[in-house]
């Protein structure tokens, strides 16, 4: 069975900056993980 992790945080940012917090490696590495390698795409 797969394990599903849920993580919730309150970001005191506007929507544009909050989006960057989840879509840019350097921002993810500042608060969520040591190493991030994301490549956001639009389908």
C-alpha cells in the first residue's frame, strides 16, 4: 500500500509569491526540503 503524505503550512505571502514557493527549487529548499528538482508544466 502506498503511503500518502499531507503537509499544510500558512504562507504569509500574496498569491504570486505563494506560487513561487511551490514551483521554484530555491524556494522549496528554503522551507520544505533539502534538495528540490521541480519542473512545472501546464498540460
